[in-house]
C-alpha cells in the first residue's frame, strides 16, 4: 500500500532544516566575526600598545629576560657608547655610562626604575636577535645571550655644546632636526651621574627639595613668557591676514583696560610700533592690545592645533602643556595668555615641536630618538624612518612666522645671535617671572637655523638663579 507524502509535514521539515541551517550559519558568522576582531586587536596591540605594556614598570617580564640576556648597549648616532653592561669574572653585571652626567636624562638609568632611552627601549635591550645557533648553544651551556644594541639619534657634540652652554643654571635644552624629527640633544639640569645612581638614590629621595631626577625638557611645566607670542601672532595672522601691514600701536610702557594692567619688561616704552616691531621687540603692551582683538574661541582652536591641552607625539615620558583660554575667558585671562603669562604652562620640548613645525613650513615631523636596532653581530634588526606627524599650521602662516622670528634676531631682542659664523638664525626670546623676586625668572629662547633652509630647531629654557 502506497503512502502519500504529507505536504504540510514536508514544508514543516524543510522550514526546520532552514532554521537549523540559519542558526548554524549565524553561529559560524559570530565565531568568524569574533576571530576577525581578535586578529584585529592582536595587530593593534602589537603595533601600538605592546611596547608600552612591555616597558611598563608593572610588567615583570623584563626581569625574567634579564636572567637570560645581558642588557644591550645604547649608542649615539655616530657610534659612541652611551650605555653598556660590563660583566665581572664572578658574573656580576654593572651598567656603565661613559659620559656620566652628560646624558643623565636623555639616556637615563636602568635601576630603581627606568628612565630615558633605558625605559623607551627596555624590552629591545633585553631581546637577543643573535644567530639562533649561538643562542641555542648559550642556552645549553647556561650562558647569557647578548641583548640587542640600540642606536639613537643623539649627537654627542651637540649634547656637549648644550651642556656647556647651560653651565650651572637650572633648565633644559632640546635640539631637533626639523626635516626628520630626530632628537639630536635633550638636556636637563640640575643633573646626576647615572653611574652613581645606586649610591645616591637614598640621599636624593630623602631630600624633598632635590629635583635632579626631574627631566625638565619633557616633564617640567613653566610659563612660556614671550615665546608664547608666536601663538598669539599666529592667531592674529589668521584673523587679520589682509590688515597686518596696517597695524600700529603707541607703546608707553603699559597697557590698561579696566582693572587689568600689562607692563612691558622693566616698564620700557617702545614708542610707535607696527606688528613686526611689536613681535621683534617683544612689546607686552602691543600684544595685550592685539590679544583684546582676538576671537577667544578661535584662539582656543589655534592653541589646540599647536598641541596644547592634548597629547604630544614624543617618545619620552612627558606632561601635557596647558592654555586656559576658552570662549568664556575673562579679559584679564585673555591678556595674560596673549603674552604667555597667567596660567599658561608649557614644556620645553613642546616649544621645540612648535618651532620645528614653523621652520618646516607648518609640518611637524614625528620626533624620535631611536634610529635602529642591531644584534650582537652588528646586523640591523630594525630601523626607524622619519615620518610626518601632521600639519600644525598653514604654509603661508608658517612663512610669515619665519620672517617675524628672523626679525627678532636681526633687529629685536636676540641680536646677540646676529653675528653667528656660517649661518643665520631666527627665533623668539621670552622671560617669565616665577616668584616675587624680580631677579628670579624663566629665560627662554626658541629658534631655528639656517633661515634660508631650516635644518635645526631648538628650545632653551633656564632659570636666572640656580637651585639644586
């Protein structure tokens, strides 16, 4: 007897199969999606997060690596040894810094925590990319492998020149290549001898007034004084590009509006000045007058475009610079900000970045301090190329600021640099009081050279009185 198929049951069965297939498909898609997300995260972690995580002081992995690998050396751009590990006959290891205080903050130290390049390249220095056969043989014999060597962008001659120029004063100097972003020198004083860090550690920490470990170049926040007039001038150029040549002001030594009074340095009267002369002579009164005309909201945007109140693309540990200006800022805050006083705080390296971008026609190259990594056989394991970070200001505005900064040297407050041998410099001076004692002030200079085709940018910061 033939049984007829029930169409209704067949349809239900087909629907059940389709639903089952759909559920399987959805689960498959879900796992594929999760797998893609996992791969994406691993790539992101490897490219952007891993080095910071590995070099974190909370990560114990470097300590484990140090048991099997001799910490690698750190070299200057020209091959001079800035840090190395020496092993005694009994196996005791010592970290040696041949230049002692000279690179105290730039290279840093590797005990009691890590700072400078020692911190930035911690994992690299404890990684060995030597020939695998040699590594296996050393592992079998219980011998430590040699860690990779880090080649920096630091220049010994430039660093020494900066060190000697700072003398006994407290301050910082940063020197960069504007076209590549290479950090050529990074100095902070007062300093210390990293060879003696174990011996002086307790003494330093017991002295609440000691600041020798502070890297003023990247972690010291200070009022920028008249160097900030670069930012104010930029905003004025953006708002009044067609009328800059018609600007004029009669300086009597001070500017007053309501209860707010801005005085020129030592009350000096600059007389009749145009925009260029106001900048070159660093006339506070004229820049207070300029500040009063600025759109506060646009001023804030310009500050943020120059990386204030935000992260900086620097390899060293740093503090963010701060500008208080907002659309709701009152008159006094606007005036103080316009001349670089008040609550504005900046690090020397940040001023160097701004200057570098100006010198490079508005484009900031990403600053870096490690150029390559070599293994124990001096084979290149990894090299780092210069790369553009982003445009901080328009090319036309950058060119106008270049001309203004050149005038500072030729006819303004930095004429001492006018008679340099072989090159012509440009820059901006600044002075900012930090106490009630007039003789105690922050002295700034940020500039670039040569003016015809800028290569080097630097920022110098110092205090007129040295305090340990």
